[in-house]
C-alpha cells in the first residue's frame, strides 16, 4: 500500500491537483520549485502553514499542478489541499 495522498481543489476558475508522498521535503508547483513559483514571501508562508502546524514540513514531498486565473488564488488552492 502506498503512502501517497492526492487531492483536487477548485475555486472559481482555478484548479489545483496536489500529490503528497514521503520524501525529503521538496515542494514544486507546475514543475518549478515553489519559492520560485510564488514570488512573494507571504504566499510561500501561506502555502507552508498547514505543514508547519502539523510538524510535517520535512519528510513529505508535495507537487501541485495548477491551472489558474491569478497567482494569489493559487496559493489559497494549494494551502487548502496541503
């Protein structure tokens, strides 16, 4: 049995498909490192918050494929699925 988790979230015109698997703590959005994808520190903190609260920031790799209408909404979509 795999320890992978998947979720899909929708909000208005944005769609996020997120996959969480055991790993080294790598984060990516649409194939890019997520800090490079989210250009603002506030968005990075916003998306990392659920993992920080549950002490699971290290040990899980998170990848997201996002079709979006605006960058700010993508952060909210990813956060609600992580």
